[in-house]
C-alpha cells in the first residue's frame, strides 16, 4: 500500500470546506491525508479545519494565510485549489503550488480549458508545471464532467460522429444558496440585464466545456454563439433554499453552439433555475452508432463538484507533468468509498 | 499535424474486416493509415484488403500470414488485434507485436482484465511491453466500455459509492449472425446445457468487466457469483438475421456479482437474446450523489466494438509503456469523425 497522498486545501469557501471534509472522511482509507489549509479570510486563519467545518474533534490542521510557508512545511503531493472562477486573478497561486512541487487540482472554471481565453497564461503554467514535474488541471462537475468529460466518453464507442447536443437541467431551488445568487434567482428582469452586462455573471465555463469537448474530438469551429437569458418565473416558487415571486427571475438559460459552415456541430444547453422539474443530464450523439445517454435526476452539483476535485487528486498525481484538461487524464472514478 | 498512425490489422474475421474498413475510412483524416494486414486463412492470404472487405478500389495492402515479416516491413505504430477471445491461445501473437515495437489494441476479451485468470501471462506481457516501450491493452464494447469503463466513469462525480448495478439488454436479432450463434439462438435447452458445460460458450468477459471496475474503485470481493442461463422463447420470433421457434433458446442471461460480507456490492446483468425489446445500457450507482445513467436503445455492439478498437489506437500510442486496461487510459473518445 503506498503512503497516503498529502493534500493541502487552498481556499476554504463553501466548496473548499466541503472538499476538506471529504478528504478528512476519506482519511480512514489511508489513501489521502489532509496536511494543510490555506485561506486569507481573517475569520478563518488560525482555526482548526475540523472546527471550521463543524466537526467535533480537532484534525490538527490549522488554517494559515501564508501559502508559501504551508506548502514548504507540509510538502503536499496535491493541492486542492478552490479560490475563484477566473484565471487572471489567481494564476500566481497555481504557480506557487507548482514551484513547491505540488500537483494542483483546481475548481477554477477558466482552468478547465484555459487555452482559448488565456493562451499565454496556459503556456506559462504548462512550462512551470513541467519544470517542477507536477500536473495542473482544472475540474469540477460543470465544467469538468457533466457537459464535457461525460459527453466525450459518450462518443468513445462511435465510429463516426456528426453532431452532439448536451443538456443539463438543474433545479436551483434544491441547491445551496450561492447557486441561487449565481443564477440571479429573485432578481427583476432589469437587474438581471445589469448583472449580465458585467460579463462575470451566471455560469462560468460553458465555453471551456465546448472547447475541451471539441479539442478531444479534433473538431474546430468557424463560429461560436453564446447566449445567456433569464428564466422568468411563471408563478411564485418557494423551496427550503429560495423564494421567487411570479415575474421575477428564477434562474438562467445559458447556451453555446459551435458551428462549421453555418451548421451546428456541438450544442450545450444549460438551464439552472428555481422550480425546474425533471432535472437531468443528457448527451445525444448523432453518430454511428448513435448514443442517447441520460442521467435521470441529473448529477447533483454541490456534492459532485467536491467529488470531482477529490477524485481527480490521485489521477493528477499519476499523470505526466504539465498543464492538462480532463480529456488528458484517465477516466474519472470514485476512490476510498464505503 | 503529426504524421498518420501506421496501423496493422492482425486478424481479418468479421470484426477485423470491419476494423480495417474503419481505418481505411478514417485515412482521409491523415490521422491513421492502414499499413499491413495479417491473417492465416489461405482464402484471405494474398488478397488486397479492400477487395476482401468489398471496396471497389485497391488499398495497396495485401493480406499476409507471416506476422513477423509484416511487422518488420511496415513498422506499425499500432496493431489492431482481433483473433480470439482467449489469452492462452494467442499471447505469443501479442508478444510478437510488442517485440516489433508496436502498441497493441486487442479485442481479446480476456485481455480486458488479464490479471485474474492469467496473472503470470499478464506479468510477462507487461514486462515485454515495457522492455520494448509499447502499450498493450484489451478493449471492445463489452468488455471494454458498456459494462465497465462507462460504469467507472459514472462514479467519477461521486464522493461515496455503496453499490453499483450495471445492466445491458441486447436484441440479438438485430445483430450480425455470429452473435446469434454466440448466444445459442435456436438451440434446444439440452443443447444449450451441453454447450454451456464446455465453459467457452456465451459471452466472454463479464468477469473481466467486474474486476476491472472493482480495481478502478479500489474494491475487492470475498465472493464472486457468476451464472449463465438460457432465455427461452415464449413465442416464435423471426428477424432479418434470425429465427427462433417457441420453447427454443432465444439467447442468454448472464450475471455476475461481487460480494463483501454476503452483501452484493457490484452486479452486472447481461441479457442478449433474439426478440429483446427496449434495448438499453444502464448504470445505477447508489452513492453520494446517486447516479442513474441510461443509454436508451443501448450501444449497438457491432459498430461499437470496432469503434472502441480504432478509437483506442491514438490513446494507446500516447500512453506509458506496459500492459494496461481501459481504466488506465484517458477517457475514450471518437476521432477523425465527419
């Protein structure tokens, strides 16, 4: 039995806390061990991680805001990184981890396929990762799994593929609070339009999913169309997590399509709104053979994002060094279960 | 653009011919090129592969029964190997390919997870593959995809997994002739029992799927139960490919379960019979989150086996050297499509 992977949790917001909790739960398997924790929030610094996430017993790992010291002292195998969605805000954090000789698995949506928005950053990260013999990869449930890796896998047994459409329908009312904020639940249509104009509102990563999937298939597009619209509540909806009045925004309908010669080759359709019914993930491959794959009830995002981060750690630790995307790693799978 | 992968087709039965055809079709992409063909059948030796598979124009590749010469003369990157289901009958063929410096992707069902039935052969193959810097992997639609790789991928976004059940229901009446023979369609119940007693009848590879999936999850069992029963036709069935009278065998129901402490953790259920309706593949993961994945209409095996072999070629060519199973390779995906 190899010794447990030493994990540092970098970022202790809601996702980071859930990730740390999952690592602690899996520690009994001796496959992973929480070795350190980093966050800049003064309310968190100095606290035991177990205390922070509401466990009874101490876990002996204290939150620090000094990333370099934590990395130097704990010499982690893998950093689970959950700080922000945007690469230009935090690429230096990734570089710091890589320089410390740690593989990095990050929830940063733009890292799921960084070559398009940030080609220079991607080149630099790849060079740094190779230089230090580590893997850097972005993942999560979406981007990272539901609308890209799963869809790519769905083509695995196809001789030919003409067209792919991917749908994800999420009832934001069944999810943690941040998601409702993210999809604008309860906003007026005008407030939604204002937020949308900032360019950082809504789901981040649909373009990354489209391009990772296309790259995996060897496809390129001459046109990409992206669209973000509000879903307006037709009647008032109330859930344990949210309340939306009639005519208010219930959530988002976000689509992206990749075209060649005016024909849609690849289409991703994401709806996340309070009150959505018959949640599902669906991949439809028009090909030989065709594939009509559906996950009834959908993949529950709150748990699944955490799972993807933790499950990718052992795969990243075994991969060739460099910057990768999910298409480059072995098939994702759970570990240290039961 | 890298130069095309040079492919040798080893074995030109129905699957091998279809694989060669797929490689020829994909040649226009300049990702692959058929470089050679091997078969021992005197009726095939000396013929142009294109002629053999019913294409009009010659492809310039002649079938030879001299494997070593073909490998030496064509120096293939990858051999697509489709000769038999059983490893002890043909492991020397794999070794010959590896010694010639070629990666091998084989449809040999026992190679999909060779460590259980043939641990010594697996060790030897791994050593030979490493020595010559090549990858050897067994794949296909089943084993290789529908009941193992896809099921493993279905757990990718799970924090915990308690139990997995996988179902595949195939209408053998819609498939090529060899499948009906394989499942005993048209036999009497007595004749089925006799064939079953040989131990080489029916679907090969369910045990391999179970164990590959378990290995991917880090699971091991204290008991494995396998069962093969005939499906008896309740009324006569006739399809373009098959005819089965009432009370004759329509096909097989093959199951395998992996247990720990008398509890079933993993269950694979395969039905292939003439007249099966509502074909599907299904993976049900009892976990956190749960996953209920279904492919409506199922994955059409004749095409999909060929696709898995061809699609695995570029992945095998990029992998670390050694003997691998599908859990070790990047997520399967189509290539050179459209």
